[in-house]
C-alpha cells in the first residue's frame, strides 16, 4: 500500500469509529455492530498491506493523530457498551434460570 492509501484507510476507520460512537450513544446496537464489521475489514486490509518501511514525519504525525482519535472513540464506546452488556448478561441469566425451572417442572409431570 502506498502512503496515501494507508492514510485514507486510517481516515475511513476514524470515520467509522465516530459512527460507532454515535450509534452507541443512541443505543443503535445493530448499527454499532455493522460499523464495527466494516472497521474490522479495514484493519485487516491494513495488517496485510502496510509495510514497515520508514515514512516521513508528516505521514507519521497524521497517522498518530488518526490512531489517537480512534482510540479515544473506542474508549468512550466501551464506556457506553459495558453497562448494556452487563444488563444483557443479567437478562440472559434470568432467561436461563427460567428455562431450567420450566424444564425441571415439566419433566416432573
């Protein structure tokens, strides 16, 4: 990958993480997952295409800015998602217990 394509990919990832953050703020979990899948595909492309050759200062500065922004968005997304995940785990735990109780009482009939 050339420098322009690498930075364009990081910019796309940055745009997607901002969309993920907006989705998390709005409780749009399907949208969050959709954007996360797109992000994963872009990260895979970077891992396969970005070589380790030295690059210029401007390139390194811009790449670092983009990565910092992605990490900041990711941290906020995690803060928003963790309570939702905890509630989901509680709901799933209750559903599992109810299913086991139902199965236990049905098998005794």
